[in-house]
């Protein structure tokens, strides 16, 4: 099998966090989100490629380091200009064509991917394409969804519907499996760099078999600061499993006298001053919290020093050189940028 982890996006909705840190490297309970996916692909027997664009060298170094520690070799493909999902597939056509099955995964999605089950469903069904879908319709900002009928066949994608029966609208969760023959259906040059518009909709029109794999495992799209916080906290409480706990504190964290961490994730190298309180928050690696500071429902970017006595509620805290949101919601004070988490 050959796999492509999609890691090239700019992460516009995560700004200003992605001004200094690419989405695939977002830490989740001690490891980058893309590394968690790469490990699952490796255990399933996939040779994996990663496409790069935004902060490409930092992504290459970070993923090479984390994957190398686990004996995983990666192939990288730099995109000078963003190519989109289908463009990335075309760019890596020769690599992907070596696999009997081709797996595509969004590099900013968090899930204990049931890859063996998805592959088994794909092969038994004789599908051209299999898409992992959730049990509910998509929420705001998660696209137009995937319509599936009672047999699990995809009958609609975005504004296109086929057949006489209306299907159930479900959330696409960022995992695709393609049969190798589908690569031959990609027009050259591609009519669109978007994989739904340029490949899946033409396949549906032509009567190809696209099926949905229903997944009930915990899944998070980390595309906004709020979703990143929710996903990291959920994963930290369970470490991706079922046993729930009140917090995740990585090795190497120093917690001062009288400081408390509740329902939060504290990554490696952080230091909490005496009497500080961290509630339902994410401290990324190397954060320093001053004495008596209070953080609630917030994210603090790597290496940031929060002043003593400061209270932070519902904010993303980043260095000033990482930029600001383009809608003017960010404000700078005390040498740091504070951005409301929003939805």
C-alpha cells in the first residue's frame, strides 16, 4: 500500500498560531498530530509520502525526527505553489501507483484511524473509492458532507446527487482509500485541483462505485483554535483510548508550590509558577506560567512566557512575530498577542 498524508495547507483559520507552527506539527499529548497518523499507516504496512508547502522545512525536520525515532522512512514532495488535494495526488502519481491500494489522510485530523477495517470494507465492496464518514451531519465549517444510502453507497457529494433516492448526510472525516485503477481516471491536466470536483464527482456521474465507511471512533478536525483545543483536551484525557483522566502532563514539566492543573494538557518542558492555575487549557511545549497566573479555556503557543498574576480567559496566546488574524480580532499587550478562540 502507498499513502499520502496531506500536510501542505497554510492553516489560515488557525492564524496566528500557524504563523509560526504548521498544522501537521500541532502537538497532541506529546506527539505531532501528523505523526500519530503516520504511525498508524506504518503499522498497517503503508509506505508513506508527505506533501509540503507552508513552513515546509520545519515540517520536514519535525516529521523526519519523530518518524525516525520509530524507524519510519518518509518520502517528501515539496509544492512550490499549493496544488490542492488532487494536485498533490497527481504530483505523486508515480509513487502512489506502486500501491494496490492508495490511502489519503488529512494531516490535521485526529483519530485512531480504523485503517484495517476501512481497507477490508474497501476490498470486499469492490469500491473504486472508500471515504470514512462520521455518524452525524457535518457541523459549521466542515464542508457540504457526503450523502450515503442504506447500503453505504455514496449518492451525493456537495451539490451533486445521483440516483433516485436521497441519502443521509454525513461528515467526511478526512480518510480516503482509492483503488489503483482510479489514478487512470484522473485527467491530465486535471480539470480542478480539488479532489471532489476534479475526481469524485466525475466518477459518480460515470457510475463508479464510491462507498462510505461509517466510523464511530473519536475524531477531531483541528482546523480552528477552538477545535484544536477541544481535540487536544479530549485526546489528553484519554490518550486516544477509553480510560478517562482529569489531565495530561508530559514528562519534564515543573509545577510550582500550590499550582494546579485541571482538565488540561501540559506539554513537555513547561514550567508553572507557584500558585498558578491552569483550567481546561493547552500549554504547548516550553511554556512558562508566572506565579499566580490564571488560565482558563485557552491555548498558549510554544515558548511563551505568561506574566505573573495575569488572567487569561478564552484566548490563544502567541508571540507578536507570529502575526495576527486578518479580521482584526487579535490584540497585543504585555508583549504578547491575544486572540479570542471563537468557534
